[in-house]
C-alpha cells in the first residue's frame, strides 16, 4: 500500500513539473512573437523625422520626396516619432 502511494505521489509530481515546463515554454514563445512584431514595426517605419534636410544630387534616397540626393541631414534627438 505504501509503494502505491509513493508511485502515485511521484507520478503527480512529474505531471506538475511537466505542466510547469510547458507553461514556461509557451510564455517565452509569446514574448518572442511580440518582440518580432515590434522589430517589424520598427523596420517598416522610417528612420527620418520631419526635420530631415536633403542636399545635393547623388545616390541616397531623400525621405521627404524619395529623390536621389547626396546628403540627408537631421537634428539629433533621443525622442521617438509618433
């Protein structure tokens, strides 16, 4: 009878441990998906702000009108654009 209780307790602990591992793996996967979506959003949005200044003629795309220019100059700041 004691052997049966030990086996049942062991099986119960194994099941609880497996459920905890599955839960942990699923929660990490969700965080990676969110991070991936944030990266896609960051790549899709432009790098240039409204104060970008395009100078000259060259091979660089101007963010304002997509003309080929030599230089793109922008004020330096730490705030994100909305």
